[in-house]
């Protein structure tokens, strides 16, 4: 009985060694054919240089925790002069006031006092319309660094004239 058990163990060990040797040979062959793990670009890429470039961009954009004026020659990628979309929880984090605006279906933007915003692009930018329902249903938040204001824009599915009961410039023509 011991011979059968010992014989089975030896056959099993021989099979393991043979399989391992074949696998090792196959892996070495594939490694040699590919020129190494991954694609050849990843082997030659200078990751230290990439980190240095990223640190330069972060420094240029002023993400050091210090509030400083932007230096001349900094790329537009860092431009915060234009309004930009923020997460709802980021509203008022900077100490800016929050104003609620209403965007009607016909594109008219109105503030909380009922005054139509004459320059919506300068106030809330152009990209906000693509971000409705991203964080909260029917709304989007925008920060305007130049005005030092955060805006909550609520989307309404009715036209301004229908809600206000008045005639707009578009209706007169």
C-alpha cells in the first residue's frame, strides 16, 4: 500500500515539474518576443520627468494652498477668471455668497429678486447648461471668481413669458 502511495506522489511531483518547466519556457519566449512586460513605450517612459511636469503645472496653477495672483505667461488651462461648474457641497466653501438663479426653458436667466441677467455668459459662463442633473436633479452650481459669487441655477421647464405673464422682445417681432 505504501508503494502505491509513494508511486502516486512521485508521478504527481514529476507532472508538476514538467508543467512548470513548460510554462517557464513559454513565458520566457513571450517575454522575449514582446520586448518586456507591457508595450515598449511604457519601458522607455521617464516617470520622474512626468512627475516633474505635473508638479510644474500644479505650481503654475497656484494649487499650493497660497492665494496669489496668477503670474504672466501661465497657460489658459489655469484660468479661473471664467465661471466654472462646482459640486453642490463646494458652494460657499470659499466664503463667497450663494445666489439662486432661475433658468427658463426659453433661455432667460433671472436672479432671486426677479431681475433678468443681462450677461449670462459673464455671470455663469457657457458650460453650465451641460451639467444639469449631474449632482442634483434640475440644478447646477457655478463659481464666478471674478464676481466672488457662487450660483445655484434652477432649471424650469416653462417659458419666462408664460410664468411672468409678460411679452418678451422675441414675442414682439
